[in-house]
């Protein structure tokens, strides 16, 4: 009897979950103009590049930027890295001191975990065009900020164009130097 119930469990779960999906607003699955802009910021095309060289150079750039490599699946073109940094700001500390003088205890941001996810994949080519080794590299930076009590106060994607520009500039330089070694 248990095996029969186990066989029907997925069907039962889908029949119960189906009606819940009917109530989603129409805008839920639409891509906003902001999404397109973020993807353009996070993605670069590298013409004539080899996937293995891109992944190796990307790992080196991330390490140069102070990241520790957490995971790498080269056959999937994926690298995940992270680093811990202080999240204290002088304004928050000053505010907490003033609050303490008034007898009010407040927490302040203390640390942040910055994570980066990088995916390299072959670029789509037009039908009938010659096969070229163009690669697309998409990198996203996120951070999770914790307060002095260890509670998460913020989790967000970092959208600062300077960070993405710096990463891709360094990656381009690394690939150029690797390609021109004698």
C-alpha cells in the first residue's frame, strides 16, 4: 500500500499546487526594462575566446579581487566565490552612540558576505554562420549584511556599474596577456 501511495503522491501534489498558480498576476513573469539593463551590465561577449581560458582567467581575477573560490563546475562554465568584509559605517556607529547616551540600545551593521556567481557559455550564432568561439560571460555580485546580533539586515544584488566595469576590464586584460604570451 505504501508504494502505491508513493506513486500517486506527485500527482496529488501537482493537483493541489495547480490552482495556486492560477492566481498569479499577469506582470509576475514579465521582464522589466530594469532587468534588461542589469543583464547588459552583468554580461560581456568575448570574441574568439576559449571557455577554459575564460574560466581560468576569471578565477584569477576573482582571487586578485580578494574572493575565495567556493565552487567551480568547469563543465558547466560556473564559478562561485565569496569574501567577508566589514559593513560598519561611521554614520550608523555615531547614531548608535547617541542612542546609547539616551539609554536606547540599537544594533548596527557589522559584517557583509559578498558573493559572486559567474557563468560562461557559448554565444548564440546566427543560423548558417560559421562556427566561432565567442563566449558570453555573466557575473553577478550579491551581498548579505548582518548586524551585531548576527541577524541579516539586508540581502541585495550589487548594481554598481563601476564594480562590473572593473571586473570585466581586468578579465579582458588577463585574456589579452594570456593570448599574447611568448
